[in-house]
């Protein structure tokens, strides 16, 4: 008897479920009783998310698969899967991607009216068809390269699909670090340093002055944000696109700092004189289904 394909469905909890239903936040409950329009919208978004989850679970039960459900914050992949499905937006997709090496991944935008979800090719209406096609190997596959990090010479387990932010713990405090690149090094003061993949080039790094890149590119880019320029600060390493084998080094020169990987959920603490190295990983790119590139 042939083995059924096994699918992991990773889902998010929306804000209404977390803060109103589960945590019973008194401020939000008060606003809800007052019929505040923004809390009402939060409630409506919850209803849409629940409808999408119901549709996904129903579709999975109709397919010849075995499937597991996992809340994204509790995600621990301990077995082999043939497909990973994410239900939410890009945040859920990015969290699931951290646990994926070679398994293909299909993103479902749970609420297209409210979520950009650029990594999510499917919706509630198209999921059953696209999931079946994915299991049969008929969906287009886009391979996205990720960033590899090491701290003080030791490799870190986290790889970034979108971007890395090196920054002081206090957002109102200037970041001070030494940037090393291509045999050059210079002291910089800025609001932090973005390093982004091609897939992440359309988000934060672009807003900071970077450039949009083809998702199929095997290059990456860096960009200091709000770089300080003064009498003693004559920075020349102000951002650019880097070849795949380039290594970007950051020596942290403040008492406290952090490296954030693909958003706020993975934080690596920094202390004075810590040395961070960032490079592009060309091995085991993420296999994203249903996307043809940008």
C-alpha cells in the first residue's frame, strides 16, 4: 500500500483571537463594547481568517493525504513532510520557512483584502486545486536564496529569506558599528543596517533607499538606514548590490544591540566587539510553489 503524502499546515492566530478572545485585553474589550471601528475591523478580520482556516482543513480532508496542524509560534518540525502549507500572510510564511530546508512550501493568503502576502500564491478559493497540483508536481517552483549568518566565527542556525536588521535595542538610539566589505572597513553611525536577499528587496531595504531585484537573482544587498553624516563621518559604504560570494562583516561597537532575522520573532543579542558575518547561501534554496518570480 502506497504511503499517503504528509502535509504540514502552519497557521497564525490573528490579533482578535490572541488579544481579545484569549488574553481578554481590558482596553480592547472596552473599545469593542464601544463599537470602535478599528476593533470592529479586527473582529471582521478574525471572521475571515476563521473561514479560511475552515476551508483549508475541509480541503485537506478531501485530499488523499495525512496532515498535521501547527500554530506558527509553537512550530517544531520533527518528522518528514512532502509539503508545507502556510495560512496567514508573509509573517506566517517567513516563520514556517525557517524550519524548511528542502521541502516545498505553498503559502495561502488568508485575507487578500487586508494582507499583501507576496510569498503566498494561493487563496481560500484556489487552495484545493493548487494543493492537489502541488502534490502531483504540477505547480511552478521558484527557488529563493537565503542569507547565512555567523557570530564571532560560529555559524548561527537561522537563515534569512527576507532580510536582516542590525540595530540598537532602543529604536531612538543611534547604532555605532564598523562595516567591513571588499577589503575596506569604516566606522558608521546610523539607525541600523539592512541586509536583504533578492526576495526581500521590495520591502524594508527598498524603503531605506535600496533597489528592487529579480527574485531569481543570486545576489544580495546592504543599506544603512538614516546614515549619519558629519564632520567626522565620511561614509562611502552607503549601500549596494553584492555578488553571491561576498562576505559582509559588522563589528558592533555599543554595549547593547540586536540582529533581527526576518522580522521581530528571531532576535540575536549583540554586545560590544561582537563580530557578525553575513553572506548569501546558495545551498538548499527555499522551494516556493505557485510563484513565477518578480
